[in-house]
């Protein structure tokens, strides 16, 4: 499956939403990973050999500094974290934020407004957070095969392709 080539902004947005859902524990059947596959690959509490989906695991920053930066980014766009939500550095949260930014871009374009500020936010967030996190996750899967490793590689391919479409 090659999801790297979205043909328009709506498809790009939908792919971000789909990847975000894929990196959450599957609540129902039919997702990319089954519950046991997700636990084996990404749940450190259940499997010490699992891979973290939190950016704090891959940076040399204090987690509180990273969380503050992420929360400020989210709040700048009017988003607030719910009390029982995933941590702000979780891959699914960061991918959902990219989905949100794509939706903002799509709405601005539909109104005939400039999208350069939203594109700049997407580039910055991809470069400073999502790509760094996903490359960290991929480094743990370098020698692994299976559905979780494929998911990580497909997501990174998609992110790289989307980043390439954003002007520098």
C-alpha cells in the first residue's frame, strides 16, 4: 500500500487523520493493527521491548520544556488538551494536529485567503516535532518487519512527501 502520494489537500488531511488513528490503541477491529499487535509494538507498560510513541523519548529536552512548546503550539491555534487525553507529545496527537492544520489550510483556500501562514506552521511543526518523533520511532524498527514496522515506514514516507510539497 502506498499512501505517500495524496492528490489534494482533502486527501492529505484524511491521511493524517487515518495515521493518527492507526497510532492509537485500536478500540475496534478492522484497524491497521490489532490490539495484541499494538501492545507488542508500542505499549511499554506491557512489553519492555516495545517502542515509545512519545517524542520525549527521542529528544534531549526536559519533558516539561517539550510539553510547554507543544501546548503553546496547540493553543496558538485555539486547541486545548482534555484532562484524560494522550500526552501532547504522543505521535497520534501530533498527527491529529497536522490533520487540523490541513483542515485550516483547506478552509482558508476555500475562502480565497492566503495559506502561507498555515503552510509555515505545517513546515515548522513537521520539522520540529513530527518528523523528529517518527524518525526516532523508525530507528527502533530498522531491523524489524511486520505490520507495525510497515505502518511506521508508510507514515514516514507520507510525511516526507507532504513536507516536500510545502514551500521552504
